C-alpha cells in the first residue's frame, strides 16, 4: 500500500492516525510519536487498530470505513 502525501503551501499535511472501532469509529493522531508512545496512547485494553495516513481525523475514519474493516476491528484476535 502506497503512502499519499498532500502538499499545501509546500508543507506535508498528511499525518499518521491509529483508527479503531468500539461501537463507533475512533482515531488519534500519532504523528511524531515513537511506536511505543503511540501504542501507549491507545485505550486499555488495546483494541485492534489500523494505521492510516490522512489529513484529518474525519478523513482517516472515512478511509477506514471505505476498507469496510468494521468486522475485523471489532473482533478479538
């Protein structure tokens, strides 16, 4: 899967989001965090999540919904 970057005024506007489903879709911005810090920012117990590159929380959730990942994210491993 390729990474899409959008440039506005010469700045990269995409951010890395962790998105999960727990009755409704949630997403948090983990750009600039280490992997350990990003995982620590997820709720406890850690849900199944998807890493998504997007410009905003709403866009990240829309991409995850387009993947129709609800069943995968809602099921335990």
